[in-house]
C-alpha cells in the first residue's frame, strides 16, 4: 500500500515538471568596443641612422723633449683651455743648454765686431797701398765668416730656448682631458727617428660635437633633391635630430654640415657628418646614438592609432564598425609610424569608425556596442617603428 502511494507521488511530480514552461537560453550582450576616427595630421617622415658620437678635435698630448716628469698641473677628467699648463719636465738640462747657446752667441757677436774693425782698418790701408789685396780679401771673408758664425749661434740659442719652453707642456686645444698616463718621477723619452714620444694624456673637444653616418646612394640623391631641405654644405640646411640610448623624441637639434666626396663602391653608401651644439656636455665622444634626417618636407596624412592595425598573412588591416554596428575587417596600406599614430595611405576615410579597444572580442560580422574612449586617450601608446 505504501509503495503504491510513493509511486503515485513520483508520477504526479514528473507530470507537473513536464507541464511547466521551458526557460529560454540566456543571450550574451554585444561586446563593448572603443572607436576613433582617422585623423588628418601634419607629419615629417624621418630616416634614422645608428652610429657613434665623435669629437670635433682630438689630441694626443706627447712630450717634445725627453726628461723626467717634475710636476702635473691638471685634475683627471677636468675641462682645460688651450694654453693651460699640464706637465712640467725637469728643465735644468735645457736651462744649461740655453745658457751655453747664449754664451756662444755673445762670443760670435764679439768675433764679428772684431772682424768688422779689422776690415775697416784694411779699407783705410788699401787706399795707401799699405796692405796687399790678398790680406784685404782675407779680412773681408773673415767678416762674412763671423756673420755666419753669429747666425748659427743665434739659431742654436733659439733651438735651446724652444727646448726649454717644451719642458712646459700646455693644452693645444680646449676640451675635456683624460687621465694622466704617466705620473711624477717617470722618465719620458723620445722614440724613433721621427721623435715620437709616449702619450701623456688625451684631450677631446666637447662643444660642438660630431655624429657621422652612412646613407645609401638613393637616399643621398633624395636629400640633395628635396626642395627646402637640399644638402647645402655652407648653409647647413639639412637639419637632423639626435637621441641617446636612454632618450626619446630626439631632443638634440643639429644639421648636416659635410658629405664625403665619393660613394663607397663596395657598400654603395656615402659618409655624411652632422654637427650638434653640446653646451651641457651631455653628448660624449664614443657614445652610441641615433640620428634622424627628414626624408622630405612636412605633409598632410591620415593616421590611426598604431594599436588598431593588425596583420593577417602579411596584409595590414583594421577593424571598423559600420553604420549597423557590425564589425568589418578593412585592408589598409600603411606608412611610417609617428609616436602612437601610424600613417594610413589607403583603405580608410576620416568618417570610418576604427576600433582601438576591445579588439579581442571584435570578430568580423559581430554586432558590437560602442563606448566612450578613456580619458587618457583612445589607445595605449605604441613605440614600434617600421
């Protein structure tokens, strides 16, 4: 009896469940996306070149006389001016040599004075036939010999004075000096027949400063032919900008002031040199840097955020929202990137709505909901360059 009642209750519950209305499946809301319109902007296309900074002037300081280093008068790494005293070589030997040369010069002057007096007396005796022609000629030649001896003595004195002056080694240029390669007490000796000596230190100029780079032949011709940006060596009209490895936006402004006189036939490139002011000494010779040169005058171009451009089997495309709110893929042709924006030469118009956020959910043919852009912009900044 109890089994029958339990079975009847189960059947009643099943019948009621079968008669209840079925719930419709829950529908997902359309994905939310942020869009922006392509913008017309004035851009300058740049050609970038890596390289190293070079000093305008660089000097290896060497001794011109041998001797012992007596004193050093600079601080390692300091800036010096042309003419500043750097090293002093023991001058005693050269002072003694100068004294000897001066004494030789005085003796030659006395000898010349005596020879002139003898010749003067010979001239008076010649008129009275009291002296032979041979003796007259001898006294005449003695004057010339004394004059030559005096000239040699004066030259020796000048050389001795130069050697004494060379014991004081001064800065030949203004710039930043390196460390001292020798210390007080070391003996500096001239080497070889050319008189080459050990390098004592080096000096490089700091302001202005050079950056050299190689451009291919076609690019060089383009630079030369650009109206308003022609490669004018005198005027320096080809401007350029430089940035170090830790800098952005190329804050250092300069110009190209030199191009080489021939193209390297092995590489097909020509060497160009740019010059930059460096008053704060932030540019140091030998540093790695990047320079950019305008490829042409500023132009008006259509640009979209670089984050909106995707790739599909080598083709560039953007996702746009049509008038019905449906996502459509749009193939585009792109040019260079400028900051977070990339130039689009074909495929979109200023009226198109390009998706910049929500691209992961924006599938072709899907209806989407457009939301306002975030306050800080339409898309994250993109830094990749073509």
